[in-house]
């Protein structure tokens, strides 16, 4: 872990990129580089001004290769094909990475694995510290309740979201299913309608709400006889992802080569339950 890591932000003009620049600044770390697509009109702009936090004196570059040597760690929230190229460059330069890009195909995931055999790479589908804490709580609840309760996952997102249930809801369902020795693919029930018959205990239900500007809300219910436990996470803006990614960046600098996730960053693997 480095006290003031030199961090490069890729996709610095994107929705997450701009907030990542803010999060690096808020954490008191050094923004060493900001990178956009070479053809982007944002190349040459000041990364701080783009992020709405005033001039930082870091100009957006169009080529990662030009600025890579200034960085100890790269945070990449861009797009799968771009991340694949960034992984190769960082591997050659021996620079650590924190990757938030989702939707990578099997080939791109293989490039990630290969890079992680030579440099440290953190990959998480959700960098929110709160979501990751929630998942740990879900594992604890699942372990203690075992097969004595019915489990339902309810998620709500804004009206523009195109997939359901959310990736985070599935992550939560998977963590619970793994803890209980169930296969989520076999036990998941998505929405209910018509004559469903009585509920089977082994199933894990998913319900989806879409509307307005909800950033992201997840509630998991453990429903027993005479009592119910609910674990809820509510995201109010994207800073929760950015702050988690910046925390991961500080953590990964100086680590051995390997593929890490937020459980490693947050030290969950050392917590006994
Ligand atoms: P966005 O489209 O607003 O931003 C992506 C940016 O990357 C754009 O500015 C684009 O120009 C830039 N980019 C593309 N190719 C590039 C390249 N070769 N070099 C440099 N920059 C390049 O998207 P977004 O909402 O910021 O999300 C970005 C990614 O992060 C998506 O895959 C999204 O699903 C993911 N995401 C992950 C988490 C998480 O916690 N893991 C959270 C939010 C978003």
C-alpha cells in the first residue's frame, strides 16, 4: 500500500472517469495522468476542469503509452476492447491496474488473467465499499439461517437501465447460493405471475423495480416464521464506486502479481465468521 500513489485515470472524460478524478483528489493522492480516446475532443483539456474541481495541471492525453511511466497504478473504467489494450500495455510496463470496465468477453477475460500472472490487477464488477460490506453480511445471514428461511432479492434502478436483474443483485444472489451450496442458475426465480404454486424453500427470488432517477437500491430479505431480516444498500451517486476504486488503487501498489478483488482490498478474507 502506497501513502500517496501516483494514479492514472483512463476514460477521464467519461461519467465514471470524471468522478474518479474527483475521488483521487479527495483522497489526497496524486493524479499522475488522465487519458481519453486519441480522437476525443477532450484530449488536451485539463482533467480537473473536466471533473468540475478546477485546474489540476494534468492535461488529458490521447495515448496511454505516453504517460504510463508517470503512473504507479492505472484505474480503467472505459470499454472492453480499450481495457484489453490497456492490460497489455500495463503488463509490459509492470504497472498495477484497477479495472472497473464491465462486459468483457471470454477472450478479454483471458488477457486479464494473463496480465494478472505478471502484474497485480484488481477487478470488481462493483467497487462500492457498501455493496461489498452488504455481500459479506448476506453471507453471514445465509450461513446462520441455512435452510430455515425464504430468500428474496429486490432491486430498483432508474428508468434508463436496460438489463434486469442488476449485475449487483446477481452478485448478491450468487454469494448467498454459494454459501448455501446451491447453484444459482438452478434455484433463481425471476418475477412471479399467475398460478405459481407454493414457494419452494430452495429458490432465491428476484424482483425488479424500474423508474425515475433511482441510482441503485438492493434489499435482500431472509423471511422466516415470525421474523424477517432485511439487508439494504442504497446508492445515491457514483462516488461510491469511485471512492472504492481509488481505495483499491492505493492498496494494490507494490503487491505481488495476481488477480485481486474487493474482498482482498477490504480484508474480508481475514475476517472469520
Ligand atoms: P462512459 O461511456 O461515460 O465513459 C467511458 C469513457 O472511456 C469515455 O469517455 C470514452 O471516451 C473512454 N474511452 C473509450 N475508449 C478509450 C480508450 N481507448 N482510451 C481512453 N479512454 C477511452 O461510461 P461509464 O458510465 O463511465 O462506464 C465505464 C465502464 O465502467 C462501463 O463498462 C461501466 O459498466 C463500468 N462501471 C463499473 C462500475 C464498477 O463498480 N465496476 C461502476 C460504474 C460503471
